[in-house]
């Protein structure tokens, strides 16, 4: 008996493609609607048009023969309704759908999923300096310190007024959540709790303080892969964009000085 779930991939961390969180269902199938958004959301690339293609229908029929008995958990595709619904497919069909969109998008998605399969989140990771070289290590730490100092100076200068909006929205600089908390004068843990309570961020298992899809699409946050300088381990970090800082400043300015 061929269990189709062997072709599925259930990840322990969010799969982020072009700042879009690619959702998975309980069987590890991937949401085509999210992939469509990540590809640019063009009308001609909607999943329904790909599913109406006869070759797609034939391929799904061939794959479905392995799903015996024909329960929903053994099928290569499942459609769910509701606000958080969508069309979910196994990884093999993800590759076919993305290749139908474009070779470039297919290559990008393939590399990202392959990185998750092998457990090596190598995509978009910065190259680590050679810490055995004293001069290179000193330069790396100096650059990190300078970058942190610049970020702190930018956040300290923020003020809830029009001049702040016009100046800071033009800056191309993302900051960590703790800097946004400092700008509001709130302890970072209380600030993060407030964002989770307001359904701006969520935490599930290892997914800590991740932004909901709506706020990613608004451009208030980005999610980046970081590598710890000492351990070399990769992790995902939520960063606030300049647009997001302005929005947070307006939304939560009433909390300043209350805590």
C-alpha cells in the first residue's frame, strides 16, 4: 500500500517565500493560494486555472491511485473552506504548479523546500566571518556594533508627528521587535504579549512571535533567516519595517508611560 503522506513534508518552522508564509495542513500539504501570492498573485497564475488543465487532472488521477483507501488524509489534494481555507497539495504537486508559473519561481521554491527537507536553512543566510582570523573577527564584531548603534539612534529619534512619518518612511531600515518596544517605552515582553493578544503576532511551538499573514502583506513586518554568530544555528527572526514602526507608533502611542 502506498501512503501518499510519505511525499509530504511537515516542517517545524514557517516556510517563508517572498515574505509570504506558506501554510500547511495537518497532513503536511502546502497551500497553493499562498504560493500564488508569493509568485506575484497574477490572475493567470491562479491555482484554479492550473487545476483545470487536463495534464494536471491526469497527473492528480495517477497520483491518487496510490491513496488506498481513498480517505482525505491519503489524497494529494484537499480543498478547505473558510477564512483560513485554501487548496492544499503534496510537495510533488507544488513543484509541478510552480514550474507551470515560471522556471525561476520553480527553482526558488524547490531550493527552499529542499533546504527544509535536509534541515539546512541555507537560503538567505549571511556568510559567517572566519573567527579564527583575529582581524576578520574584529571587523565583523565592529560592523555588528555599528549597525546596532545606528538602529538604536534611529528608534530613539522617532516621534509621533508628521515630520517623523515623512522622514522615517523613506528610510530603508528594519529593526528588531525590542527596538520598537523601546520606542513606545514598553518592556519588550509586555509589548510582544500585547501584539499577540491583538492577533498581530503568534507563537506556536518553535514559531516565536511570527507576524500573521495580513500584517506581512501590509508590509509592517518581514521575516528573515539569521545565523547565531557563536553556535552557527539558523533561526527565524521577525523584524519591523519603517512602515511598521510608524503604524505601531500610531496604534500603541496611548500606552506610552502607562507601564
